[in-house]
C-alpha cells in the first residue's frame, strides 16, 4: 500500500493552506475533506465576512492566490472597509483549491490510528490510506457548545439548535426565535432572521452589547499608526502582538495562554450590522436562561435578569454560543490517541513550535491550537503562519523518522519565558499599551465574536 508523506484531514482555509505549502515543498500529499464546507453549508445566504479583505487570504508560499487575485479575476471589489459576502469567500476558497492544491478527495475520514511507520486513515466508504504524518485541520464544527440549560429540549434540532447547524434560515420565517449570545454570529443571524420576517430577540448575559468601530483608514499619519497599529486581529498593540507574534505567544506560561485564548477579543458585533439589529431585533442584555422545557410544540423559557425572573414562549432557541476546543472532541482520532495526548489546562492539546502534538507525526491546526499560539488561530488570518510552520515541522519529522508511539497522558505546565509579560501586555515594539478594539474586524478581526467562532469573523478559523 502506498504511504504518503502527509495526509491532510480537512479542506477549509487551514487545510487548504497547509496543502498548498506542502505541495510547493514537494511532499507526497493526500487531502481529504469537502472544500470550504463550513462556509458553503453552515452559514446562511446574506452573511458577510467580518474580516477585512486584506486579512482574509488563504496562504500559498508564493502569495499568488490571495483574495485580491481572485477578486481581480472576477471583477469583485476587495477594498478595505467594505465587507465581502461569505458566499464570495467560499467561492474564493474553491478557486484557491483548484489552483494551489492537488486534487482534494471529498470523502470524509472516519478513523485515524497509528501503525508502524505512520498512520492509517479509513474513509467513510471503508478505503484505507497510509501516511507517514497527518495534519488535522477539522475546523470548529466538532467543538460546538450548547448551553446546558437547553438540554431538556432534545438534540434533534426541532426546538433548539446551534447557529452553525443552519445554512438556510428560511424554516424560521414567520416564527418566533430567541437567539442566545452576544457576538457576531448571534447578532448577524438575528438581523438576517428579522429581515426575513421572523420575530427575533437576542438574549445575552452581558450587561450591554459591544460593537466594533469602522476600521481606520490604511493611510493614517505615521504617528497614529505607531500609537495604535492596525493588524489582522484589529487595532492596538495588544491585538498586533496576538496577530503578528504567534510564536512569541507560545512562550508565555501555559496558564496565561489559556486565559488569554478564552478572553481576548471578546464578543462584539461588526459596525455594519449594528443598525440592522437596533432597528429590528429585541435585545435582552443581562439575561440568562435558567430553565427550558418543551411546551406544546414550542419552548418555555425561564430567564433570570436584572429585574427578576422572566418567562417567555418561543418557537425555537438558536444558540450562537461558540466552540470549545478539546482533545476529547478531535474526531476522527482513535480514542486511544485522544486520551493519550498531552493537554493544556483547558483540555486543548499541547503542541510544539511546529504544531506537532505529543503523538509524533500528528500535527494540528486551527481553533484547537489557539491556546498554544494565540487568538489568531481562531481566524483565517492565522492560516499563513500555521501553514508555513506546520509544513516545516512535517519536513523535520520526515527527516527524523522513527516509530510512531502513543504517549502517556499528561497536562502541560510551563514556566514561561523571558519577555512573556511584554507579549501579554502588547507592548512589543512600543511603549504604548492598548487594549485595542475587541476584534475590530475579522481580519481587522476575524477575531471578534470570540464567543461564536462561527461567524466569518469567528468561522475564520474553520478548517
């Protein structure tokens, strides 16, 4: 049986970028996955990218297949400050796959286990494929989070579901829908629902909604740029450090990294969706569902808020409550590998500087590496750094060789490194320290909406 150098599992922005770099490096490569599936099948028509076009490129080593090249070839605008539709971004990803990546096998990989000399993958139709190394770029969908209070409503999606389960919202037309969450996915989904004739309310625990400002002009005076630089994750030195120094972020103590990953670039809506929400959506801030139950084909909600307990009736609860990456959810890994991977305190897998997990030859990409390399890994912007460093890591592993072994379980604890305090503070390269905008725009912050990961700002990390 032919053994490939590298098997890439996943064909979203990260998987395709890794494949492009691996192909350019001359590796014998096999790619499995449905290209841009999260974007094509799990986001409704009319949704827009939160990230700026210049921060939404998939990555190839020559930089020949960026979003700007696609836009120029198709007569589209890709200008700063003008949001691009998710449908256009998905089409760009397909265009990239056709030009920068060897043929993608659209079958899904159902299982992956170590064997002598590498790994064996089994596809959904039972074919076995072997590779010396594997890159898992499974995106965000395996890590969906639903509030525990919604569990009594069942798992069939009739009364409650996650926002990422819907590529089409028309089933809710004429109904009453309660959207849970305060990030970009919640707010944009609520706007789309209201605009199609759905009675829509947003329910969030936050005391108020946060909104990103219109991104600053690219040609600002130098002193404004020096005081508050614009980067792939937004404005300010802190966001710049997260965006441009993922390798340095990894030198922070593990506990600090996981805390930053969980809290940086918190829930916020894009500037262009604010008026749509405020004009057509009921918003209940400072409220939390404490009880949910079926009620005659509808949903009865008991909600705690500043004024006491509120009881609501709604047809459906749509949770835009984000994603939590953990080793335990890393399908299609063999359960033995999942259980044995070294992890950080938040349950996400520990990785080396080349994105290699504690299982030699198994490399990870995307959201699942955010606690190792920082918030940029939640968004499309992090794909370029990941693809370059991961493929370097694969090449080192191929040169090194050696048997694949499954390590014993452990939790990573690090002492940190010199300069870690400066990196966290965002003071790298400047005396000015800024909190920055909470995700200013997806690239400009693909990052906003950290609670949802799914909206183009959030979903940017998919794949």
